[in-house]
C-alpha cells in the first residue's frame, strides 16, 4: 500500500490548515451610555490600529443610544466627511498583513444622495485596490473581494453636497482576518510533507508481500 500526495494537494492542505485569526471590529464598550468619545483615534481593537490624518477632534465613537445619531443599534465610528474643510482619512493597520471581507456603512446624522465611503487597500507587496461604497438611508453590510494581503487600509468619506451641514458617514463591524506570514505557511507545509512521508514508509513496512 502506498500513499501518494501531489504537490497541489499538499499546497491545498497547507493553506487550509494555515492558522488565521478573524476579528470583527465593533467599537463596543468605549463610549459612555448615550454619549461619545472624541476624538476616537488613535484606537486599537483586536490588535488593529485606527489612526487619522489629523489630530483635530473630527472623529468619534458613538454609543448605540447617542441622541441625534443614526446608529445601527450598536456603537459606531463616525467622522467628518468633507464639510470640515479637508478630506479626513482613517487608516487601519494590523499586527501583520490582513484582509477585510465586509464592512457596515451608514449615515451618521443626516442622509443625502451622493454620500459615499471610499476604501483603498495597500498591498504589502506593492500596488493597491479600491472600492466605493454608497451610503444608503439605512445601514448596509458591504461584502468586499480582493482586499487580501494588505499592509494598510485607508477609509474616507465624501459628501459632495455637504456645506456646513453634518451629513457625515459612519462605519461598523469590519471583518478583518490576519494573513499568515509566508514563513509560517512554509514551515507548516514542510511539516505536513515529513508527516506524510513517514506515514507512507510506515504503511510500506507493515504491508504484506502480497499487497
């Protein structure tokens, strides 16, 4: 009896067995009941760090029951779009390369057509990927494809009609997954290959001559 394992099968087994760590960033337990924390950045949750391109108090974590805020029933992160005089960018970094598979987006205070949240992911190997998510009157979960192997994620909001009116956007429930480092995957693959070879030799020795 012989055990054969092709290179492609070993690679598939290695990748499927590679450890990953998924986290849902929900901004919970930070803001006091009925209130908010401003500025929210820098903010760290599950090893992921959120920073802004300004030290000004133009972003905040709002409690689920904050007055005059359109939350989704849980705590959220909201920020000034373009009516603060400049484009505010929230940057997310992790303990290593990571991916994002979905994000919740909604209006912070008042909805108006034309509001959008823009995502730009920077790949650790160079290059980038972008997506524009429309802000709807109600909160929406947006699935994302291709945002894998990122060294950072930039999040900004645009309201082309905003002139002194707080029509800002908010986000919640970012589903982030840490990508295993290539060295860890390689070591796992080598370990699997050694184990399979030993198993194959063991079966060969225990098999009878007639097999």
